[in-house]
């Protein structure tokens, strides 16, 4: 059986989050939580919160948590929030604050 958790409109570019996501894909949950705890990237705290939400969903579905692994971890680009900054000679520079959407699917190992 599979459980899913979704986080949308997360502050941070999808490129930086994918860097962390690639290192944990397909690994068991216990190992993943240890990797994320000691990872210096800001995206690791976001992914850790999402994984804990997925684990809570698995508990609610009466799944054995020790046998769970990350089956799928999808990082998609969300909408950009645009801000403007004054530049020299009456010009304006656009600041694009990127967001992303995360989806985690956990499954039991047989």
C-alpha cells in the first residue's frame, strides 16, 4: 500500500530542492531522516517536515513504518512571485522569488 503527502507553494527554487531529493530517493525512511537531519541545505528541513507528514499518514493507514521507503519524490516548479527593485538611471530590475511543489509517495517493502 502507498501513502502520499503533498506540499505546495514552498519558498525555494526547485533546482535546489532536487539536489537534496536525489540523494534520498529509494532509501528506507530511517536512513532518510538521518541524512536530512545532518544535511546543511535549507531544503532538507522542508523535505523532513513533508516526510514526517507522510509517516503520520502511514500510521493512520495502519502501515508498518519500519518497512517504508520512498517510492516517489516529485519536485515541480511553482509560480514565481515577482518583486521589483530600483536600478540606476530610472530602470527597474525584476526579482523572481521562486516557489516549488513537492509530492512524496511512501510504500511498504515486501
